[in-house]
């Protein structure tokens, strides 16, 4: 791996999103210049995205550009003007269940949009392209923990299929044009300023409102919940360490997960304690596109970066609950 100059700006697509906001904030706090790019779509509450951007705008070395990855001209102009040394593609249409309702949004954002990013990196070379993938690429794999050496050619949701497509396209562009690429397979990220469509966030909303929450597969599901600070600590280590010419092609993929799957009902119990209120549970069967268990093998991450996510859910959910009550001005 080779060191890059961080004097040029770092580009973050999806900067108004959950992970993008936290990454931008961490880099800005360390003095880095950040270019944020986002279309601020209405998939979930736009006010939450605006609140994130408002915090980032407090830094004089932050520049925000509103645009759409699916618009090639927007992406070309972005790279041509700012010439980033490092690009982090976190913009995507997220959500497994929503992909059943609106499949075209996923192809437009996650496939066409990412292709536009790859083309921009080809025409305006970057020293390192990092891009968000997902643990969903493992499909219904029953072997745990999930290893990056496992086959990932049987996705069970369109969202997963688009993320696998991203990995394949990145590999191809890395092979053909020598673009150093790192794929980030995130495992169920949670924390303050999170996404309202994620289960833990909607659970908090309904628990505090006294409304029932739907628990799929009767609560018999396990997720590798990974706290946002661990995600950011990991990604910031990776920014300045792209694959080199010794990697053929210069493309790598890493799992970023806590490696300690939590049973869904246990996770809800901890959330109840953090919120100080019991949940009303409504049990339901497994939903199409869901998997029974996720668990990350992070041995490659530990080997190459000396890091492993480790925040326990008791600590992570306590921080989330505190933020949630403050943000929504709840007693």
C-alpha cells in the first residue's frame, strides 16, 4: 500500500447520509478539506439530512454540491472541478424491503450512479476510490462468519444484487484502468444521526410513541450490529492506504462488522432499557429478502489495518438513545 497526498480535497458522495455525514465530520475535525455531494432525495425525512449538512456547513473547509450520481454530467463536472485525490462513494439507494417496491431506483442510483463514478475516476484519475458495499451480498449463506473468500453470487434481494454489481464493476475498472479500489462490506450500521428506515431507529420511534413494533421471524434473527464510530475509525485508516500495483488488479474488499451477532429480541431488550420504556411487540414471519443471521469475518481487516470494530450494543444504543431524545426534544 502506498501513501497518498491528503492536500487535495477528499470527495464524499452521499455526504448528507448517515455514514457520509459521520465520515465528513471526522475528516473536517482533523483539518481535511471535504467536498460533499448528495441529491438529498426524499427516501426518508429530508429534515434529518438538512440537519446533518447544517453541522458540516459550520466548517469553512467543507464544500457541498447538490447533484445526482445518475446524471453523468453532474459527476463529470464534480471530478473535473475538484480533482479529488481520494473519492469515497457512499451514495446509494438503501434498504432491502424498499427494493421490492421501487426496483428502478436501485438500478439508477446503485448501478448507473456508480458506473458514472467509475468513469469519472477513469477520466480524472484518483489515488484511491473507496465504495460502500454491503453484508447483503452474502445472500442466504449459512456458513458464518461471512468471509470475503466466500462466494457471493446468490443475492436474495435486488439491493444485494446492485451492491454485488458495484463490486464487479469496480474490479473490472481496476483491472482495465488501474484504478485503486477498496470495497467496504458494511454490517448493519447503527448510531446517532442514523437512518429512520433502519429497524433500531423505527423501533425507538414506536417504543417512545407507545406504538407496536413488528418483529420479523418472531424475533429469531441475528444481526452483526456495528456502531458508527467503529465504521468511521476503520474507513479513515483505509483512506491513505490504497491497494498497490502488487495487487493484481489493485482492488480489495473488506468486511467491516462487529463479529458478535445479537439476537433481535435481545437487541430490542437493550434498546428498551436505554429508552426507559417497554416495547409492544407484534411478531411476524420472515420477510422476503431478509436473512437469518449475519456475522463478519474481519481477519483481513485486522491483518491489514490492525483494527476491529468492538463497541458493544449496550454502549452504542445508550449513545443513540441519548442523541435521539435530544434531537427530537423528548424529555
